[in-house]
């Protein structure tokens, strides 16, 4: 694991830039996939009864990025996990009915796997607008869907990172590449094994980072 403090790791490339790209990619993907019919056999615990009113962009920026305190690497790993859910489960289609639950669950798993400081499941449930019981269940479901494999090969991580940076402006990508050259190891080679599913092993929220309860527009029903 890197000896760098979490705030230094987060500053590389800045998670805000990555979140902006991911939200755009997922919003476009959901818009396309929502045109496809949903068979009853395709419904999973990640599916809600109706699309949440909060947008993917707001969910990522105003809830997860603001209150979860994740590093850039965590967001990239989370995207890889979401992609693996689809790759390992061909009938699963990311849509407006499941993208929010997929996001908060993949972020939670990625943070446990990579970040030196992460929160307990109850905190992520509050950030994501779902119950603690549900977030525990979704954690186990996602682990099952990706065959309990959280480790990402450095080459795979680098492909995803480069692809995301390619969607940014040239100036931003150049600056980020210069900063990344100071990091001795790729995120995948720095990571530890994830905490056991469902156990509140992370840090409790700090006093100045307590997250307000999700409003009606941020609830994922």
C-alpha cells in the first residue's frame, strides 16, 4: 500500500474531473439502454420500481463525491466493477432503474479495497439514500456477480484510466499525466484486500463530514 496520505493520492488528476467524465458516460449509456425492453428475468436486487428523480450527475457529484471522500482511483475501480457486472452477467443491462444502486455499491467496494480511509456501510447507505440492510445485501450481491474478485490487473486499470482521460480536455489530461508520473505504483498494485462484506470496519464519519439524510429527490426506491 502506498505511504502517501489519502489527500495526496486524491489530488492526482483530481476526482472531480473523473467524476464528470463518468457521469457523462453513464448518463449516455442509461439513455440508450432505457430504450430496451426489460424482461422479468432481468430484474435484480439493484433494480428499483421506478427511476430515482435525482440524476446520475447529481448523485455522483452532490452525494457520493461530496460526502464519501473517495480518491480518483476509487472512482475508476468502481467503474471497472460496474463493467465487470455486465461482462460476467450478459443479461444484466445498466439502466435508470439500477445505475444508482450500482454506483453506491461499487464505490463502497472500491473504497474498501483501495482507500486507506473509508466509512462503514451505514454511512454509505446514508450517502446513497438507501437503507443499511439494503446496502449490506447489495454488497454481497455485487460481490457474487463479479465472482468475489476485486483485484484489478494494473494493465486493465491503466486502460480504463487512459480511456477516461481521453474524454477530458487536452490541457487537463496533460497536467494529470505530469502529476501521475510522480506516483510510484498504479492503483491496482497498491490495493489491499477488501473488508469482509457487511461488516462496519471503516472509519465513522468525522464531525465535519457528517452527511445529511438524502432528500426525497435523492432517495433510491
